[in-house]
């Protein structure tokens, strides 16, 4: 399917009509401006059309401005299905790194106070937070301890001394997703993930020291409410997920669904969309296992944040509270959640798949911390290590996207293309000359994450704002980065 077949709805929304392909139950909509549409590979449009064929899908299959082709769904894909009407759950609509997400910490430190200390801070973070493929953490979870962690998520960490009770208030779902079923998790998933909690992982995962400069503040009132209350303020961003646990759970259930979906009368054009009705034995099993992986990811980011606090406290000789190291928010990508949304004037409980997309609840909605209720949910949009990231806020105008928005810049190049184009060692040297200190577990992995391999973060967030999906609050510039 080619972009020229798209129908323009607005400057920031394009539609693939329901009639474009046999089997589409709803139209597919891509939120983007003309330039971003032009940067998307053709597979994005094919995949969006295929998603529109899912049983039980409501309103539209959606793709965010950072969209690019993925497994089954495009990355940036959103689909809401009605379980009461045969709505399905699809691992390809969630992703292999279940609850890959971003956690943002504020501090009372300023750029002048840390400018000369970025390199040793990044070096210490690199030493304390394991990064890279197969990296193992200090805590090994197995047996009943692993079951407990799968059910409790970040709450397990706090109860065991790795964080503060107030941390949980500023996590999506309070850091603990209900409905986790450890019995639905295979032994292989348990073995692969048991030693990976508290680790960063590889790929686009990172731990970054950032600065919020006055010129980058878009909404001063909301920024202050979120905790950015001084010029040149230092923040820390953590991007990681469920590691091998989530990957194996996705693999297990994709294979299972491929073998059973015909039993449910499901016949889709792409085997990567293998699925089962949520309200079936197979669907419920995956939902329970997926929620375990969501909780492991919450736990993972909580443990990493605890290490960050330790490093900063030891380095500056002050307690985390004295340094103002508080959690702004923790947002999820790669999930499927039961939420209430209005369909044809009636509230319906829908299962909302968000793959490489972020929940963006509007002001006043249930599930937002009391401190932020009047401002909307914080939305953290991770950019590349060269260009910066954004803190945004959910808006009422995102109703049409099931209150969903972008999660990052979105790739322009495949990882293979990036490795051919960029040299990791040269990139590290170049970034250092620009004042951005990088430590990495893999120079080939670093090349994959070059800024040139990604879309323009300002254009992506601008398109999301133009489409009414979220509102920018502050632009965050990189100072130092730990890459997997």
C-alpha cells in the first residue's frame, strides 16, 4: 500500500479507508504531517490496514507520528478491541519487550553544579547499572520470590528497601498491574529473566542525565507542577523494559496462538498478528502472563532508579532527599490494558493495545496522581542520545486516539542500515566533543542509536501536538548517557 492512497483528514491525520482492503473492519488512521508520512516505510501502511482486520476492533486502527514498521503492528500502533464482541489480544500488538517504558526523575541540582562532574557520574552509573545483551543484575529472582515479584511489580522493590512508598504514586498503575498470573509464565521465561532485574538491557534502552533549560520550557505552569521549577535543572531518564522475561512470554504465546487461532475462526493475512479472543482460555492465559511481564518491567526500572539515587548520593555526599531526587512519572509502552472508553455515546470496557505508544490521560481522568490531576498525565517521549527528549502532558483532545500518543522519535533507519552508516567509536568521540559523555556496552549497538537513525524529535512532538494527542511541557537536552 502506497502513501498516495491515503485520504487526508487534516494536516496531522491521514486515513486508509475501510474499503481499501478486503477484510478491514474499520478505517486505519495515521497521525502525522506530510513530511513524516513521507518518511514512513510502506510496511507501516500495510500493517495498519491489517490491524484494522482484528476481530472486535473499534473506531480505527491507529498509528502515531513516530510510527515505523514492526512485528505485526507498526511501532506506534494503537488498537482498541471490545472483548464482549469477540475482541482479541495479540502479542504482535504489544511487542516482545513488554512494558518497555520510561521513568523520569527530577533533582534540585542545576547545570552549574554538575557540569564538571558529568563524566565521572556517567562512569559510576555505567559501573553500577548493568547494561548490554544478557547483562545480569545483583538480585536473582526465582521460585516463590519471582512469583511474588511478578504480582507486586515495583511494590516488591519498595517493600524490600529499594525505593520509597511515594515512588509508587508516580508510576502508571502505581507500579503494579492487576491480573498478573505467574502460573501462565513458562519455565523458560522464568529461567531467562531470573537474573536480569535491575539491568538496562540493549537496543534503544538508556540511562541519561539531562538538563531542562529555560528556553526549552513550553508550559511553565505545568512544568512546575511536574517538578521542573528552576533554570537549567538536572533530570535523569531511565528507559528499560521486562528484558528476557517479556521476550520469552511474547514468543511462547505467539507460537500458542498460531496453533489455536483457527479454532476461534480467526484468519488474518499476517501470521505476525496471531491472536486469540481475550475472553478465552488462551487469551486469559496470555493476559495473565503479559501482566507479569509488565510488573517485572516496573520492578526493573524501580531497581535502576534506586541505584541512580545511590550513585548521586555517594558522589555528592548528600542524601537523595537533599538532592531532590524524586520520581516525576513512569510511563508504559508495549501493553494491552482494559480501559473505559466511549463508543457511540456509551462507556465500554475496551482492551487497548499500545505498541510503541504511550497512554496520555487528560486532566481529571482517573489514574492520574492527585498532584497532576489538573494538568493531565505526564507523557515522557524519549529521543536519541544526540538530540534530546520531551516531557509532555495528556490532553482532552486525545479522546479520538483512546488517549494515546507518541513514545519516542521513531526510527528512520533499520539497525542494519545504521551500523553501515555510523561508526560507534567515532560517534562516542563526536558526542564527547559536543559535551555529551557516552558509555556503552557495545559500539555496534551505539552506532544503531545514532541521532541520524531517528526522526526529528521536534517534528514528531510537533505533529503529536498538532493532532491533539499531547501538549509539550519541556524539552530535555542530553548531557551524559549509558547505552546498552
